[in-house]
């Protein structure tokens, strides 16, 4: 049984957690930075990096104290080493290197996306490889076949915006505040999804990829007319996202030999309407549907500690010279999707 300390700092959540290889979360400490960024309507990288450097060590101390441990009790120290806002990533990675060096423990450099991708296995011991993963977060929208730790086939990606980005921008346009995803979901509960005509980008297209930029622009135009209720725009937007995701997933499912489970991960996986659609899609296909609990969907330290535990079990550790990576695709061999602003 191994015990891993995991640090996360790739965006605007600072987090430290201690996880045991038998899937026990011994502690998890997290500090959001919403108050630092709210005035700007989005995450400011420089402010985020400074906040991470103030918050990280106190959170590590909290995680150790909550688990009743010292650094001597952990077997390895994992940290997000990319992709993400590079200043923040460097804070977490350098902290982990310093702790690893001081305590004489191995370092595990974790791909943040692998943290999201493996997070469902932390809470579901029966989720075996391979599985089909819809990774929907603030920076990504990808469909991946997860073959094993470190082995991913990217089947589809967004050709422009990430789905979480579309939620955040929609919230900003509608004046719903920050962070945007939960605010749009809340507003949508009181809206009519049929009231605002919005496009379904790439629906029916003969390619597997996603697109959300046109939807975002259509939200701007609908809002500018002044003729629609905010709640109706939010509901119509969310409905359009759900239909696009369902259509694109169906395209791929029709063309592959689907594995036994459909899994969703990343911050947008917290959205109940998206979960509901995925659950019924999986049921129709005879696939098991697995979604992590909400606290494990958005960025957190436990998913990094767990990915660290999985990598450690597979024999992977990293040198103290590991360099933080702003971009780090899970499937480096995937052909680039068409379009400008292609996400990794
Ligand atoms: N209930 C929800 N409905 C829709 N979107 C949501 C919901 N809750 C959170 N989100 C979105 O999830 C995103 C945050 O997820 P996460 O923390 O995984 O992203 P990130 O770490 O910023 O990006 P990445 O993981 O791609 O680097 C934000 O865009 C947020 O608006
Ligand atoms: Mg994330």
C-alpha cells in the first residue's frame, strides 16, 4: 500500500491531498481563488501564480495535519506539471520538488489531464481499462480511449473553444458572474430551452470533432437583441451544448468498437443536464456510465495524488529536472484537428 501527496495549481484552484493506493482519500485541502479574479471576469495568470505561492504550503500543512501524517509517512510526492497556466504550474511543481528533495522521496510529474482522466478510477474500483472518456473542462473538450496509465487515443477534440470556456463566456455575456458554469446551470433551471434559436455547431458533420465558438457568438447576438430573458438564453445555450455533445459522441460510437464504460471527467462533468444525457446515451449502447462525484470533477489535489499513485504503481517517477509544460497532450500522436486555436 502506498501513500501519495498530490499538489494541484494549474489554473485557479490551489490544492493538496493525500491518497492511499487502496483508494482512500486521507485528506484533501483546497482553496479557490474566485475572489482574486472576480473583478476581471476570468482568471488572470499572474494573479493566480502569486496566489498559488501564498496558498500552497499552508494547504500542504493542512493536508498532512488532517491525515495525521508528516512527510516521512508519504511514499512519493506528485504535482501537476502541465498543461496549464505556466506560472501556477511552476509553483506547484517547484514546491513538490523541494518537498521531495527535503524528505528524500520520489517526485511524480503528473499531466493534469491524466489527473482528470483517471479520477473516476479513484472512486470506482470496478472501472477497468479500456474506457471511453469524455473530458470536458475549462481548457479542453476531448473524446479519448483510455487504454491504460499513460496510454491514450484521442478520438476527437474541439477545433476552437473548450466547452467550459463556452460556459464561462456565456456567463460573462449574460452577467451571471464568475465562475460561469455553475451560474449558467442555475439560471437555465428557470429558463425555457426552446425560446432562443441557437446553432448546433458541427452537428451532423462527417468528422468527429467539437466546436463551440459559433455558439458563443450566437449567444452574444441573441443577448444584444434585448428580446430574450437571461434564463431562456442560458437554458437554450445549455441545451445546444448537450445536443452537440450527444451528436458528436454518437458519431464516434457508431464507428468504433465501444469499450464497456462511458466515463465523463473534468469540471463541466459537474453539469447535471450533461450527465443525464450521457447516462441515457450509455444505457442505449449497453455501456456502463461512470461519473466522479462533483468535488472530484473540478480541479482538486486528490485526482493528482491518485494519478500519482497509478503512475507510481506502474513504475513511473521523475527527476528533479522535470520542466513544467504549458502544453502537454495526452495523445502526442493524434493528428491535429483543423481550425485555428487548436487545443492540445
Ligand atoms: N455545473 C457546471 N456546468 C457547466 N460547467 C461547469 C459546471 N461546473 C464547473 N463548470 C466548468 O468547469 C470548468 C472548470 O473545470 P476544470 O477545473 O476541470 O477546468 P480547468 O482546470 O480550468 O481546465 P483544464 O482541466 O482543461 O486545464 C469551468 O469552465 C467551469 O465553468
Ligand atoms: Mg482541470
